[in-house]
C-alpha cells in the first residue's frame, strides 16, 4: 500500500513538470500600444522572431505601430507596413484555428492574409474608419517526419545540402503574412483547430504551395474559399509523379493523418508523361532523378491512380481525381491540345472505374483560357504553371467541381464564394487586385481599372491614391518572359 501511495505521489509531483515541457499550442497576441488585454501578450513592431521567445516578426517588414487610444485594447492600435510583413509563432505539428482582428479606429484599412507558403486565407478585407473585422480560418502546420521517425525525402527546393529547410511548409512554426493597400492588424489568436475537416492535396508544381512570385497555384488559392472547420493540407510538391510521391514517403505521411470523412484531391499526369531525361530538382544520386524510373502511361497510369483511390477509401476518406489543367502557348494563349496527350481523359476514366469522384479541371481550364483569348497568357508563367491570377481562376474551377459533386464541403464555403462560369471567367486580369509580393516580375502599379475594394462601386478607390486615401495596389498578373510550353525536364 505504501509503495502505491509513494508512486501516486511521484506521479502527481511529476505532472506539472510534464505539462510545463509540453509544447504550447494556444496564443493571444496584441499589436496595439498596450497595456495588454487580459490573457494577451503585447508584441512591439521591433520584436523579431527567435526560437527562445517562440514568436515575433520576420525580418524585412518595415513595420510600424499606430496608437489610436480608446478603451478596447484590441482596437486601440495596430501594426501596419507599406511592405508585406510576416509574423511567426513556434507550434508543434497540427491544425490550428487562427483569428485575426483587423481595422483602424480612425481610417479605412485593407488587409490580405496568407499563411505558411503563401496560402491565401483572407482576400482584401476592407474596414471603414472606426469599424473592425474579426475573421477565423484553419491552417495546416506539419513537419517532414513520420511517427516512426522516418523522414520524408525532400528535394533541393525544400532542403539544402546542409540540411537547412528552405520553405515554411516544413518548418517548426506557423507563419502569417500580411499585405495590401493598408493592412491594420490589431490582434492574432492561435489555438488548436476543433474537429477539422481536412482536404488533402497531392500533386506536383501546378498545385504545390509555390515559394515565390510569379508563381501561384490553385492549391494555394483554395483556402480562401472555405471557412472552419475546413483546412486545406497541401502536400503537392514540384517534380512529383504517382511513383515518386510514394517513394518519398509523402503518401505514407498523408495516410497517417487521414481521418474518416476527410478528402483527398489527387492531380497527376503532368510529370508522369516524361519518358527520359533528368528531373532537375533531385540530386545526381537519387534514383527517381531520371524520368524513366517514374514514367507511367495508359493502363499503368490508371492503375496507379486506382491504388491511391483504394488506399484513401480504406482510411475512410473521400478520394477525388482532378485531371491536370491544360497547357497553352505562352505567346498567343492558344490551347496546346496535345500537350498532355491522353492523361486528362485517363485520369477521369480511372476515377469512374474505381467508383471515385472526379473534377475535370482540364476541360474547365480549356474553357477559361479560351474565354480569355489573348489575355490568357496573363494567367500563366510559362504556358503551364499559373501565376497568382491564373491560380485564383483555377481554384474557382475546383470550387465549381466541388459543387457539381455535391460534396458536404459546399456548406463550408465562405459567404462571398458566389458562382463561377469557366466560359465567362471573372475577374479579368485588370480587375484582379491582390497585390504582388516582393521579387515579382512584371505587373506594375495599378492605375485605374475599377474599384480597388471588392464589391464596391467606382466611387471607392479607383486611381492614384484614391478618393479615400489608400495607396493604389498592383495586380498579380505579372509573369516571366514569354516561353513556349515545351517539355517538363525542370520538374513540374
């Protein structure tokens, strides 16, 4: 009996220590002048991220703090910048609910929010003077390690020769990115997501969270259209094929996280069609560097997709096959009809034969680029990879495909999702106002072209600095120099 009592006492004594060692998962940050609201931590604009503190701004944001006074600490001030700025918080792997308070007590504001590797969460949230918006969204945070300690095989775009991670996708923190005409961020709270409904994306560079302008994919834009409890977990990566995604343990990582009722959207074919030559994102010693080792076509390609479908179903997930978007001629916008050969059709056929849902993005992308005509090149970087504008339009196609399939996801669409007709794509390039990010090629300052505030008339921000005093923004249709849409040896 005494031994039992001693053991119980030791457990009770150890419990607080164990709790103290557990990674923190809930945070409340206030960016006003202080004093802090109950339970909140005040963050000054010169607080840079450090591992010791576990939170802070990333370097280079040129952030300033604005003090408006008032009784409500969360509305008494905010941080802003004329540049894009980032705020990071150390968190363990998982899904998180992020809530932001946006607005200015004296002037209007306009804030776009992205997360991790440029995932669009909130598009151009406008507040009138003295008005505030509180918005929430779910973010997927992960690391490249399986529960048994096995590590994913990362490529040269994800990790360098010294083992240094090169992307926020796999690091040990949650990063938020703020930008637009006049961002005004008063507070941020982070907490574990409650019963998330996860949409896993597995694919290649046409879907991945691209690291920098001018690239932008439908996978990066998709979170913008959903509210909690939906979280988009984008596992797509450049250079991937059906075979490589397995060999690098990426599929094992996804299977380990799937819960019954989750979705798996799979889009392959763009790289699977390469028969020979090097995949440039892999080092010389990696077997799948040579395309011949991951090439599949016809029935083999279909069977590979069916295997993914079967394994997703076995986990209780809803698999959705997405046919790869079409290629176009970057110079003229003309559809490259034979660019993907039979892969788009085979993808849809594989879904039918396996009893899975599908979204024919290939057909919808043909409609989009055909409708845009000579403007179509303004949505792509090289005839295949989309920029932010093109990715935005393709994400709207995916949402329409979700509606057509009558998935339960429809009830979690944001209120302003509206409808989208691929044959009449909107917005047009000159009406797309999400700002370009540093390092973008092309584009340029917006001069006119309609209201800079979505849903408002031309009496709002129209030209120059605008009648309401906010600076003009740039569009996101800046692209690289025209190039013919040829092979994929760089790894898509």
